[in-house]
C-alpha cells in the first residue's frame, strides 16, 4: 500500500447498455466518495454507454474508460477492473453495479471496513440490510445460491452473490487471476472463495439493494444454471485444495 499519502481508491463500473444510469450515477459517486477515481469497463454497448463515458472522461480526469470488443461476461469485466487497479498501483478497488441497485450512499461505510479487513462487502443479509422490489421467487433464488455457495466453498459471509465490495489490491495481487473460471455471475462467489483460501479477512456492512432505475436485468436462466455448475466445480476444487 502507498504509505506516503492517502490510500488510492478506484471504483469499477462494468457496463452494457447503462447510458441512462451512468450519467446520473457517476456524479453521485463523486458526491459520496470524491477522492476516488472511476474506471468504466464497457462491453461495446449498442446504446452508446461507452461513447458517453469517453465524453465524461474528457471533462473529468478522475474518470477512465476501458472498451472491450463485445459482451464478454460480468466476471471477465470485473477481472479487467482488477488488472487495471493492480497495474495502476491503487490501494483499494470498489466494485458496484452501474444501474443504481447499489446506491453510492453506502460507499463510505464499505470503504471504512478496509481499516480492519481485506474485503468489505455491502451486504443484503446482515441486520440493517435488505432488498426492495423483488418478488418471492427472486428472494428464494438469491437465498438458495448463497446457502449453496457457503456449503460448497466454505464461505462464512452471508452475502456471497452480490458485487458491491471493496478489495485490498495487495491481496488481489496474491491470486493467480488466470485460474478464475467464472465468466458470469458465479464470479462473485468464486473470488470470495479464492480470497478465503489465501487467508483474507471479510466484513459485511448493511445495504438496501434497490431494483435498477433504467434498462433491463442481464440475468438469464442459462447464466443461472451455468453459475450453479461453476460453483459445483469449485466445490470439488475446494475439496482437493487445488492452487488458487
């Protein structure tokens, strides 16, 4: 970590068709965590999200943009953010969804966790946390996947499927990111599992998850089934303690 000045903070926003959201979200991020830089990782959004991000970056030196050739998966987008944070020598990386389901008002609390642990988690499932706008089916799916992940991967944290987190970059450097197998939504559980395996510490702070303001959810049944298979594969890996 940089010991000569305040910690360098990076916020990653992975986007695909989030133009309406990011033009409102980024100013709120600045308001809640003004010292942080922002990197937008755009998967060639047809709605012009990447072009808007470029325009915002020209007007604001704290905004950076990575353009990818297409929709390559949420997990690979977050990994691109990790690599950007490592290469540019940040101390902490915070990831949040770009659709306002993760409100920037929680950024200071999540960042505060880093004085005590290696990973701070914005959690729906600790006292004070919750979800707005979900039906019973989605609640059951989320609770089920979290239980499944805890049983297979030995995770003690309650919210393992959410992506609103702060990571200590020095700990991310200790992982072989090329071994990460998840391309989609199982990434959230997999990265916690790999960080647990190298001895990282975790703290959850409550958030209220809100349904997206604009656009459509990217979650499909195919991706959900794929996530279950990936977690099962990781459970086998955990059983035999393969390298992380």
